[in-house]
């Protein structure tokens, strides 16, 4: 099992706001990055660091962190946001990386 | 334009060896980490390990330590992932990805290499 825990599935109505969470002890010390993966495609980085978006990522994606929980928020979800989302951070030792188990986002 | 181009799909038998590659272009290959990520069929992403081609500093996930070898040839801007003896459970898509910081924040990804191990 992963050291980072995500809810397996989340749904959101079109245009509404959704928060996807990632829990783990290492998140008290390290930021999480977030990736979007659509079927048959490689993952895409959407958030890294405190709350940074790579070039080309819409500003409806944002990140935050509190205690042992990191969150990815999509404000005004679009149909094209339907995908699997993974968090990524260091493990509890700080010496290796680890991914969360992933959250399947459905946009209704 | 930053690109990571991976080698093509492989079909192997259990016990065989394999080395897959990831060629970087459009950036300073020796200044960014290159990580390898496994995705088994229908499953999530797994962090396998990472290398800094500038000095060959390599880190492995405890789950993959001793199971695979990560290396890089900076003269040809290429990173590698290799197995000495494949198992059926190694069947998966393998991605390489670059990062400006160690261990996390993979900002560019290769297209993936599908490895199928079957007798």
C-alpha cells in the first residue's frame, strides 16, 4: 500500500468545484505535486510546490496543504477534466519518492 | 522543445534480460533528474527510482531496489532501465520523466514503453 492515501473516486457536476485530497505523514514536511492522466496517455504535471502551475495548465487548478493533507482543487470543473489524478511527494524517510493510489474524477 | 523519447514496446519471456531507454532533447540533460515510473495494467503509478545524469547519483524505491538497474549515458543524453531476469509480474507500462528537483515534480514525460513478459 502507498504511503500517500487518496480516495479512489470522486465526482463533480459540470462547472462546480471539487477537491481531491492526499494524506500522508510525509506531507507535514514536504509539498505534493499533482498529475492528471487520461486513458492511454502519459501523466501531465498540473501542480507542484506550494501552489505552482506549469505553463499551459488552466488557472482553475490550484493546490494547498494543511497538516498531513495536500489538496488539489478544480474550480469550475470542465468535461475535459475527467481523468485520474495522482499526488506525488517524498516518502516518510525523505529519501525516495512515492505516488498516491490515484483518484478517478468523474464530471457529471 | 523538451522531449523525452522512449524505446519501443518489448515482448519478452520470463528469465530474459531487457534494457529500455529514454532519450532527452531540448534541455540540458545533465542538469535535470530522470525518474522511472511503473504502471501495471489498470493500476496506478509507482515511483521506481531516479538518476541525476550529471553525477550518476541514483536513488531506488525500496520496492524496486535490487530488482532493476537505472543508469544514464550523458554523452548521448539517454537514461536506461534494465532487468537481468524478467518475471511475468514485470508486465507494465514504464514511463521516464524529468524533474528539476530530486524525487518529485516530474514536469516532462516520455510516451511510455510497454513491456510484456509472457511464456
